[in-house]
């Protein structure tokens, strides 16, 4: 059975955001990712989509806004996506930063998690990396790669973002994660 394609209105939103002139602007993805989350979790029902923006402490001449879209059930996180501009993907330092920000967010919300697992996605444009926190063990996968004290090792390899949302496999993976979240939340209600 072939994977169900992504709805055309979503594809068009992401294609518009993927234009070359927007390569360094993550904000062009805010609308498409909001639409995606409403598509996956619905407008009516128990889930709320909550955009969150955080400006981390950085040097005065640098601005880095962390854009995160949380899916919440009764104000408890059940899924989140962190969005970065697609042009940043080529830089090891930006992937490292994205990986660290994902892990920091898990640390910040873990005491508010009511499901056994908290899945999440890091996105550079439409390139996705999937993460998951397990409450019983406090473990996050994929495992962090420690920084070598001498060698410049890649602590967030590009192949972690091997899934593209606009591919059939990509949208199928995102749907699978969303279905898992919905099932965990349904189990809470029973």
C-alpha cells in the first residue's frame, strides 16, 4: 500500500517557504508548520497548538530566536517542533545548536510531561530529525554525541535530518508520530 501523499495545500505552503530568497528566514515556516500541526491534531478537540519564541542569551551583536511549536493537552506538552531556516542546515555549529536546544527543551518540560514518551522534531526547513524523551528513564534519543576536547567532531551529524517532510516517507513518518501521540493521549482518558 502506497503512503498517502501530503495534502496539496500543505505542500504548497512549504514550497512557498522553500524559495531561495527565504533560505535564511525561519519565520516563513511558521505558517506552514502551524497548518501541519492543525492538520495532524485537528482544530477541534483536546489539543492546542502553542507557538513559543525564546531569545537565548547571546552576544549583543547576535540575534537567535528559538521558534518552537508545542502541541499541548490540558497545558501539558505532548509533542513539539523546533524550526530553523534551511540555509543553516549546512553549518555544523547550527545543527549542534539545534540539537542542544532540543535537549534543553526536554529538560525544561520533562516534569510537566503526562505521557510515557514525549516525541519531538527538529526542522531545518522541511528536513526533519526525530527525537523522543522517555519519562520512565529520563532518556532522550538519538543519544547525544559528546564534544571531543581536542578534535572538532560533528556532534549533530547531517544524516540525523535525513527525512524530508515533502517526501511520501517524510509525511508518513510525521503522521506515524502524530498517531502515536494521539494514542498515548487517548490512553490517558481511559
